[in-house]
């Protein structure tokens, strides 16, 4: 274990401290105004917890945090508190000034979320004098408190943050947790009601797609932006085979493999023309392919029903049991996820997974090691497409009606985002990513308008704070850990011992 | 002795640049052969032609009576030619052991189905592959380093991992592109011993590109000299060393006459 040396922070002169306090306060005030203008603040105000709303709480934390950041340069406790208080008051003044502006002039024309109707909320529905008083007093206290909190040694904070890492080191704990999670996933759904069953089902469908795209992008390193195409092909195949559209009523156990096989076929068909493409070019072509499939479904009206879609798609029935409630679909999706997750896991640790990763790391060297690039690229596309096809079949059977508008590019982007946030190449990462990107928006409906905004913010945050993803794959972890330690050429001191070893 | 590799009248053009011009070369079975020449002479280009990365514009490459001209790198690899690279190219996201397992790709048979269900045969194959990889690590002097990542190893060790990955292919012919580049004298000495053992205990023919003349003259049975894409000279190390044209190419005209 490396010993953490206490870092002596540089003491800043008073003038610089004042400047940084003003800057931090202005930043906090600016962020607060941005949140208000975007309407996020209003959405959070709607969530009450006791006398405060979540919105107020977020602002309070923001001010305290900014104050803590700028106060670290001050020497004494009094100095810190003073710097923090200046920052807090600055933020409060900016906030109150903006609130006053919104209450005196109708900003509705330019800023939709701070019109006359919304403005009084910025004053907590009281008088201007009261609001100014509360804001400034609040800023003062929060700033000072936040600044004093900066005395908490960074080590304590870091230790709290790394608890999860150490929990992972306890033997068998992972296994116990996994078993508990599995039991919960199997036993809990009958008791949590249809809303949660439906939500878990939606997450599961994205897990299916995520696991498929994880093979293409995560393992084989082929950036596919048109992945929704295979989802659409699976869904339409099932819709054609099990609806009045063509009068076909294939049983689910036949239609499912048919949908997967069709998606697989298209995976290969897309794979062939892009065999020689890498990176950005591949991404552009696959992006086009995804759109082509959707537009075909939209415009081949006689064949696909066009924008009216395919209706009255049958429920799946297995062994005489027909799926009718979200709970039934949930179990169907869970079974699919388990199957696909298991297949991914087995492939990853086999010769095939190694060939994919080798290809991703260095295609030329992989080829010179005997990996047939053509075959393994097509295999990756086909496998990934088959998983999406399975997701599509289940999706169509669950919705009972599908339309071209279900298969827009945004679906591809969502799936890509969730595997990046979860951790490229990591199977648990796909699950974590789906829960966050698909599950949270379902639960936090009041923020539906801000979904894309929060997505973007989350992605930026992840890229800065944890680029390897929430649950990085073993290989990524290895790579990053080593990069942190032994970068470049280590000292030659280690060499003689090894040379001696070889000579023996 | 018979020839394991024959390069016949090979030419390779990049736009207006004639990188290789009518190059002939023969590598005898069981020998250690070297390819030398000043920078830009076309040595690595010839390696790329042999290993299938480039298609020659003219000429043929023959591996033990079998023409391999124009075959892709994966086909050439499966026919028994393995190689290393001038600048180390290991798979950084993989452990050392996994790198060597990738090298065994062509020896393993399990396909997608047997990999998913992990048939007993697949398990046995994987276990054998793992054992072979561990043996190879021992062979190159890196026992117990299988779980390390390539980047955490010292430079000389990374070179040996690359050689182990190439040997994992069980090749007939091993191409080494500047294996001693950047090594200190101790490492170089160990490398020479390793190359000898590759030939003597594994029976693999070695063709290497090298600038370090101590290496070249110390281990080569035969040396071929390239300059400006053409073959300048060939012969035993002592013949090449005393060849006037070679000295000129390396040191410039006038030096040989002065000497």
C-alpha cells in the first residue's frame, strides 16, 4: 500500500483568496441561474421533502461545495470560514438579483421557465425583502459551513469513496451479493406491482441490446451506430410471423429463432461491405444503415404497413402459457438476459473472445497471429445482431404494435451510451448502464423533459471522473492500473537479475 | 540442406518509390539468417511482403515448395511464418498469458458453439493451450509473469513476450524485426542466447533484421544485405564483412579505399 502523504496546500495571499472566493461564488450563482432557466430547478422544486424541496437542497449543496473548494487556500479556520462566507454571499446576491429581475420584468418571451407564473417561486412565494434576507443569510451560513467542512482530510473522503473497492476484496462477498441479487430478481417481481415489472422489463430489453452491442463495440472494437436496425428487423420479423398482417400465427418458440436468424443475416449483410472500414468510417456507414432500415419500414407501405405499423401482434405463449401481464414478460426477458449474458461471458473467455479483443487492440498483429479478420468481424456483427433481434422479437410481442418511429437513431445512441457508462466490454457494466439510463428516467418521470440534457451531463461527467465506466471489464482495469504505474520504460536497474535468470 | 523460404525477383512499389527491386533471397532450413542494410533499405518492406501484409508487384515468395505470394497475413501465419515487430506491438488490454494464447489461435479448433457450451473437448484444449503458454513463458525466461500486463514489464521483457507470442504459433520460420533495438548489452546477450535456443531446441528457422552488428555477426549463418531496395551482397558473416560494396553502403564511398 502506498502511504498517502499529506499534501501541504499552497497558502494564497489575501487578495488572491478574495478573488477566488468571488469567482467561486459567481460560478455557483451562475450554475443556479442556469438550472432555473433550464427549468430543472422548477422540476426539482416540485419534489418536497419536509419544509425544503429537492431544488433548494441542490442549491445549498452547490454553494457549500463551491465554498469548500475555494476556501482550501486559507490558513486559519477563521480565514477559511470568511472566504467561504464571501463566496456564499456572492452566490446568494447573484441568485437574489436574478430572482428580483424575474419578478419585476416578465421574462417569459425569452426565458420560458422564468415567466411571471414561475417567478414568485424564486422568492419562495414571500416578499422580496424576505427572500433577500433568507438568501444572503443562507449563503453566509452555507458558505462558512462548507468552508469549515473542507477541513475534513481528503483521505477520509477518499476512504469513504473507496469502501466499495474494499468490499469487493472480501472473499465470497461478490458471490453472496450475486446470489442475493439473483434471488431478488427472481422472487421479488410478483410483489412489486405492474409498474415496476414493466420498468424492469424495459431495462431488460436494453440489457439484451446492450450485451449485443457490447460484443460488437466492446469486444471487437467495431463502432456500430446503426445498431437499432437489427432490433427493428427482429421486431418486424416477429410481427410478420405472428399477427393478422400476413395471416401467419407462428408459435413464439419458432418465431423467436426466426427473428434472431433474420437479424443475424442482416448483420452479415451489413458486415460484408464494411469489412475494410475502421473507426470513424465504419461509424458513419452503420449510422446510415440504421436509418435506411427505418426509412424502408416507413416507406414500403404495402409490405410493412408504413407509418401505421403492424398491429395486433400476438402475445408469446410458451408451453400453453400465454403472456398477458407485465410480470410474464418480465420473466421472459429475464430468461433472455440470462441466456445472452451467459453466452457473452463464455465467448469472452474463449478463443473467440480473445481473437475479438486482439482484433480491437491491433488488427494487423491479430491477423499475423492467424486471426481471420473477415470471419471474426462478421461473427461479431452476426452475434451482436442476433442479440438485438431477440430484443426486437420480445419488444414486438410486448408492445403488440410496432411502428417505424420505435426504431429511431436515438435507440442506437441510448444503447451505445449505456455500454459506455457501464464500462465497454463489461457484462455487469451493461446491466448497471441500463439501470441508470433506462430505469432512472422511467422512475423520475418529472424530469422527462431534461432526459437528453442529463444524459449529456452524465456522459461528460463520466468521461472526466471515470472514463473506464461504472464497472470496468477486467481487461480495461488491468490496462488502466498499469498505465498509472509503469508508464514508458522502467529503470534498467531491474534488468541484470533477469538476464542472470535467462543464462542459467 | 534445403531452402525453407525462397524470395524470387520480388519488387514492391509505393507510388513512385521502388521499395524493393528484384530481390532474391534464400533462407536455408534450420539456419539463422540475417537481413541487414542502412535505414530505408527495404528490410521491413520485405518482411511485410513475406508475412502477407503487402502483395508484391512482381515476384514470388515460396515457403517449402508452396507459393505463398499474395496470401493474407492470417493464411501465411497458419502456414507457419510468425513474426515480431520493430516497435513492440503487444495487446495491451490483455495479460501476458492471454497474448501468448492469441498466438496459439491457429492451433485451437473450438468454434462458436463449443465455446459457448464449453464442451469437455474445448476445456481440455483451453487447458493445454494454457500449459503451452506457461511453458513458453518459461522458455523465454519470464516464468510466473503470466498475469502481468505487457506494459508493466520492462522493455527487454516485452520483446521476449512478443517472441513468445510468435513462437506460440509453432512456426516453421520466425521473422524477428530488430529484436535487439533499444536493449542494453546484458539484454542483448540474453537475446542472442534465446535466438540460438529457438533454433537448437525448437528447430525453428530464424530470419532477423538487425542493426546491431555484434548480434548479426555473432549468430548468423548467412547474411543478406539490402540497399535502396536491391540486394547488395550476401554470404557468410565474414564474407559480408569484407565486401567492399557493403562497407561503402554503410560508411560511404572513400572509406574503403582509404582503409
